[in-house]
């Protein structure tokens, strides 16, 4: 502008010519994006790939050694289909800016609630629980995908939320506890536990006072204990993991099987394969025990180390994300993954009552694999934009 002013141009003309000389804003933006291209978190992706590979190998080993058992037929092909879908959807999400997801938070919440209601109304009860929504030839594990969908939606709803306003506080608690009531109606206590821990994490980071969270947690724990201890046989079943021999033919049988399989596994694994009669759901909630028995304690320790690394890495991303929505999103997903991993490891070592919780990425489950992979894609997307603190501009 100064150069143009020196040769006699007016300020307006000099400014216009200087702006033209700078260049087109879109071209400059495109070139700057290429120069400062954001990178994926390859460490998290490598850890996730290792976990998925271990789950795939475990299922393949079980299918290979139980080829006459209808329980394991076509498991590998189903996993490959789910993995292919996961990769395609994940690549699509990686191309997007996660901050765009926030405006769809309420819509996603309504979709999640609708899925639970459809499952509650139309799905048959299996052992008192309704996990699957069957739509024609499509089966959706509602209890596997809705907690993650709800956490993603609640992170957007509670970003910059006004917890000090009484009306807003009341609305926020309604948002939180509607899914709790529905999950209880489906008879899934484990899903309630996972969902609440992740949701409470988001609430605390978004500004909800810790003392109120502790009070609410105390009420919920008291209610849970009342439900468990109100009937004598529930007390025995809840604490049978401490002494499985008291009911070796009943509730203690599965704990005894877990203890026997772990104790008989060497550093490199046992000689005989596992079948569904020895350990039911060997590639689902008891996948860790199956890995230790089949491949040995060395591989089992590697799995636990990978799990810890996975949780720590996501927590690191959360702490280093400047955008509040991204921080809430990653923190909620981190809590959700962490509680699933921790509880699954504990009951595989007979240190906690069995709650039917799968180990993410390692336990087989098509719907669960897809939604878990999408969650990692979202976390990776947040990592790419972690240094941007402002909201998305038009």
C-alpha cells in the first residue's frame, strides 16, 4: 500500500491493488493447508491395529480348532466384513472436521434413544436382556453402539453448558438419565455403569460441580446395593467370584473355568484348544482368558500393556486438546473405553463379578467393531485439530 501511495495512488485504490497482489483467499488457504498439513496420531492407530489383530488372530485360532462347532462357523468372514465397513467409514470421517459434528448432537441423541426404544419394543428377550435390534437381515447390537453414540451427542450438548442455571441444570439431568431408565428397562446394568462413568466425566469437565456428582453417585450406588442385596440369592451370585467353590456346579462354574484355564497356561500357551463347552464366549467377553490360555502369559501381558498404552494415549490427546468440544468428546470416549477394558480384565482374572462386558477391539462383535473404529477416527480427527481453540467459523 505504501509503495502504491508513493507513486500517487489514492488510499482506496492502493489498498485494492495490494489485496489483489496478495492473491485469492481460497488459493492462499489451500497452499497454507498443504504447508501446515495436520497429521494423524499414528501411535494411537498402531496400538489400535495391534489390538484388532490380536482379536482377529484369537477368533481365527478358535475357528480353526473348532471347525466342527457351529458356534464358530463363519466368524472370520463376519469380522472381515465388519472391518471393511469400519475402514471405509473411518477414512470418510478422517476427511471431515469433527467440529461440524457438534450441530448434530441433539439429532444423534434422539437417534440413540430411538434405537433403544425400538430394541425395547420389538426385540425378543434373551436371558432377561434385549441386546439386538433386528431389521430384516440386519442385526444391530444396540447395547454396543448406543453408549458411544450417546457420549458423542452429550459432549456436544454440554459444551459451554450453563450448569449454574436451575432450568438448564434440570434439562441437563433429564438428558443424562433418560438413557439410564431405558438401559435399566432392557436389563443391562453393565451398560448403565459404562454410560454413567463416561457421562459423569463429561459433566465434570464441562463445569458440573464435583460435590454434586459425588452426591448423585452415592445415591445411585445405594440404589444399586439395595437392588442387589434385597434378594439373598443375588448377594451370593454377586460375591461368588471370591469363592467359586461354594457353587461349583452353578454360579461359580464359570469362575472356576477361568481360574483353571489361566493356571494351566504356560508362558507360551497350553497344548489343547478351547471349545465352547470349556469356555463359552471364548472370543467375546472371555477373549483375554482365551488369549492367555492359547498363546501364553507373554502374549497376555502384551495385551494388557497395549490396553494401558491405548488408554494413556487417548487421555494425552484429551489433555492437549484446546477446543472445549474436542476435549469433552475425547474425555468421554476415553472414560468409556477405559471402564470397559478395566472391568473386562478384572472379571477375566476373577477379581470382579462378570457383567457381560466385551473387551473393545479384541472381543468379536461386528457392530461393536464398527462403532469402536469410528470412535477412534473421531479421536484421531480431534488430534489433527488439537491446537485450534476457537470454534469452526463460517
